[in-house]
C-alpha cells in the first residue's frame, strides 16, 4: 500500500517542494461546492483543509421564525438525496417534544419509506463513488434502480427529490393503490441488481487496488472523531441508532447491522452494499406486517409543544442525524440545532487522506458520502 | 512553363510526390471521418453497455451527431489562459495531432495501393513518432499555466516513459519471427507462413494491447485526463477547435494502436483462403484485403471501448507498478524465452526452411511440424514461464494478491462491539 510516512520529512524541511492545489468549489468530484485546499508534494497529500459554507442558507435561523409545521420542507433540503429520512428526524423530534402518538400503520409506512430512501441514497453514493474511481458504468446502473425508488415516491407524494413526505403525527396520504405491489416488485429485482454491481467491483483488481487500505480509520480514531453511520461501522464499531435507540418500529423487525473490519474504503463500500440488502429485508418485513388503521394520530391544529427541550436522532443514510429542539411554549421553536452526519464525518477526511495521493482524496470524499446541502445547512 | 510541366510529369515526382499526395488526401479524409464516427461509436457502445440509448436526436439513430459536434466545436470561443505561454499553447495540440496522423503513412491498410509508403524501419518510425506525440500533451499542460493541466502533463510524461518501453519491447518477440521492421514485410511474413503471430506470441500481444490502451490515455490508464481528479487533465484550459485537435489525436492514436496490433499480431490484411483471389481478381483482392484489415481493427477498437466502460481507473503509483514491475519484466522474459524457443526450433531441431519472400527478403518459414512446435511452445512453455517469473518478481509487492493479503494483514477483529454499552 502506498502511504508515505511523512514523519521523516517534516513540513518545511529542505528538499520538499510543496504545491497548494485548490480543489473546488467547482470540481466534478467534490459532490457539490466543497472546497479542499490540498498541500501536495508531487502527488502526495501533505496536508489538507476543507473549506465549507458555500451552500450556507442559515436553515437553523430560518427555522426559529417559522411555525413547527412550516419547518418540515426545510429539512428535505438538507440532505436532498435523502429527503424522507431528514423529514423523519425533525418530525419525530417534534412528536417527542409535544407528546404526539403516531398510529402503527403510519409508523410502518414511515419505515418502508425511509428504508427505500436509504436504498436510493446509497445507490447514488455507489454510482458517484464508483464514477470518481473511474468505473462510469456503475453510475448508470445505480441510477436505473434509484429511478424505480423515485418512481414509487413520485406516485406517492407527487415529488421525487424533496418529497415533504411525512406530517407531524402521521402521514399526509395513505398508500396509493398498487403501492405494495410496486415496492415488492422493486424488492424482487433488487438483490439481483446488487449482485450485478458486485460482479463488476468486488473482485476487480483495480477496484481493490484503489480501495483496500486507502483511508484507514481505526475504531478508536473513528470514535474520537465522532463519525457515525457507515463510516463508523466500516471501522468495526457496531453502532446503529436504529438498534441502539429504536424509533418507529425498528425494534419489532429482524435485521442485522453490517460492520467492517479494517476501516478502509473497501470496507465502507462493503458495509453500504450490505446495508442496502438489510434495508430491503426491513421493507419486506414491514410490508408483511403493515396493519390497517388510521394514518394520522391526534394532532392539535396549532402545534405548541410545552416549554422544554429535546434531542432526537435517527440513523439517516449518512449517519446519525440529530435534531435538538428547544420550545418556549409558542408555535415557533426557540432554537433548533441540527447535527448533520455529513459535516461531522467530513472531519475525518484529513485524518484519512494525509499521506495518500490526490486520486485517493477523491475516493475518500466519495467514501465518506457527503451532501453539501447538509454540510453547510 | 515547360520546366513546371517537366517537374509535374517527372516519373520520380509522380512516384514520390503526386501519387502519395493523392493517397494522403484520400486517407486523411477517410481517417478524419472515421475518427468522427469513432466518437459516435464510442457513445453508442457505452450506451449499449450502460443500458441506455446514446445519441438519437440528430439524424436517424443520431447518425449526424458527429457533424453537429464538429459545427459546435468550430463555433466555440477559443480561450487562451491569460498568463499562459501563447505560442506553445497554440502549437501543442497541433503537435499531438500531426504526430498521430504521420504514423498512418507506414501502416499497410491493404494489399498493394492501399499502403502509402513502405519504409524498412516502419515499426521504429511509428514508435519514435508516437513518442513525440505525447510531448504535445506535456507542452499543452505546461503552457496552460494552471495546476490541473500541469499535474496531468506530469502524469502523462511518467506514463509515456513506462509504457513506451513495454510497448517497444513487446514488439521484439514477433519481430524475431518476421525478421523485418517493415510493416509490409511483417504482414507478408505472416501471410506466407499462413499464421498469425498471436499464436506464437500470446504474451507479447497481451502486453501490447495493455500498453496500447495506456498509450492512448484511455481507462483504466486515463490518468492524464482523469475527469474526477484533474477536472479534464492536460486539456482543462483548452476549448473549441484546439480541444477537438486533442480529441482527434486521441482517437487517431486508438486507431493506430489497433492497426499496429492487427499488423503485427493478427496478420494485417491477410486472411485464410483469401490469397486464391489474387492472381485472377487483383482489384477485388485489394478491396477485400482493406475490408479484412478494417474489420480486424474495429474488433480491437471495440475491445478498447469495452475496457473503458468497464474498468475503474488505476492510481498513479499503481500505474507505475504495473508498468515497471509487471509489463517490462514480462516483455524481457518474453524476448529471452522466445529467442531460446527459436534457437532450439531452428538450429537444434531444424524445423524451418528458408525461402525468398515476395519483396526479395529472406523469410524463415517453419513447416507444419515447426508451426506446431512454435505454437505449442508458446502456450505451454512461454506463458507459464513468464507468469512464474512475474510471480517471483512480484511476490512481495502489495498488489500481488490483494484479497489474500488483506486477510493476512489484519486477522483479528477489534473488540469494539460493546463500546457504547448497548447493542
């Protein structure tokens, strides 16, 4: 494995000629408007610094000036490739704060939708990650399947990306006729398609060369950097909010948390591939158990949670998405703070990338799976 | 007036200026159109591989797409970076494309008139001219006065050095059988012998193919223009027509690499049983020989495209590893073993007979037993022996067997399952 030991050649010592390369904010592989300032010695990364904030919209401040129900769409636009999951984090936080009960049918449908969203988000990750490493064809294969998920969303909500799917206390709509069949049809073809991707990548010598041993994050380092989600699980830590603090009906379903061993890019890839399989498993179980009944609990017209604070987190496709909500008893939140998994995972980039090459930085950005809408908020 | 007429009608001028000029013009026209349609083919092949349609809008099945692209490229603004070296910036793409086109001169596209010229150092000429062509990439990257093109140019110079060597050495094997550097003579030797050198030289063919992909900067070796890493690599700052010159050079190079591979390893324009047509229908034979050559070349080009849309990209250091630790030792081993096989077959066993070729050169033609010996030795001795040598050289390198190595390196699983108490 090529990883230069930089201890021998201290920064600024004679003989090193460093070049500062400004990667982004407009760059095809930074997944948005991330700017990375790289300090290079030849092609080896000596140091790097992420400059974020190009997509800052001040969502948290905006939310302080909106009624609780008006905040929902802002969350779709954080991690815009996983709108349903983001929506869920906020809505559950409000429900927790206001003590609203959600009927079981709504809970099951929420689980189905978030798991479908996880698959869609991971497929987008797979496509862009593989394309960054040069395997262009995977990108279109992954989009083909993602399209099926988005079609389900479109039939359900009338929107594909920023769905604003859920509602405080339940759901806006009940399932459309044929929803179950469409989801099952997707679940039927999906494993076969996943095997197809793995045929191209898993044993590919070049893919192995580009991912094995690249950006190793040990379990200790991962916990020190407080990374979550597949990045943490790739390092061998079995930590999933869905298991640790089960929300909705995850504790009633039977599924596994896949973990890696080596904490390198290849393990993170394997973890995410396995997560897609587990998500499919969850969806099928939820469909089998889907009860009849109302989809909306008792929700007051104007939501005024009692004064107090709540922190609620869910396992979004990127990691732990937390919402800290402070209420002062009015219909506007006093303070809303988002814990974005992408931003916190992005901190691990420097640790992973130093000593590797420029091409590995690209692979690592893909491996962390960031969405700038969420990083910058 | 009379002097001009004499110059024009001079048989020497006729032979060495006017006739080649006409052939060159025809060839340029054909090749440039072909390159435009290679881009179209690439898009269609990629679409075919990626479960989509590709260009469909311009003309039936998008057949006029290359024309539309050409018009678009010509109408685009020609940008030159403010602090760039203007002269070199303008000159570099021309250099790339000229070097690519000049090589076409010595390639035998078919029997007889379909070859512009036949020089007795044909292969050396091709190798040297195509080395100069990569200088165009380096200069273009350097003159752009921008960091991404500079990195692209640096990568390409490293790549050029490693893969030119492997490419040239891979050609030595078949040359030992053909005993000539002239492209025409190489084809002739295979035709007279009724054999393709692919059968004698499988290792060399494989290495030449891989080096050919690397020489044309295509995936998995497209580091100089790695889109995800270096934006567009050496031609980041190029636009419009200058950019299209680089594009043209790339596709012409792909064409040339395939043409050389076909000439040296796949019998060029010759095809079994086709020779019987030659005495009675020379015109038809010429036409068919060109067709055979074209089909062979397109099969190889399809393989190149297939590579591009299936493989991920190598990293810079892995590219160097592959070049220096795998390909060059393999070619050297190939030369050594092939030499030994020929010596034993020719001197000890006496399996070959010497005849005069069509061009007056001395051809060493093995008989049926000789052919069986050479083919058998190539596949049963040459291939395993080369592999063993490579395995010995690389057994300690990290990329020898990544999967096995990975399992050895980190055997124990960190006991972190109960760190957070729960789960």
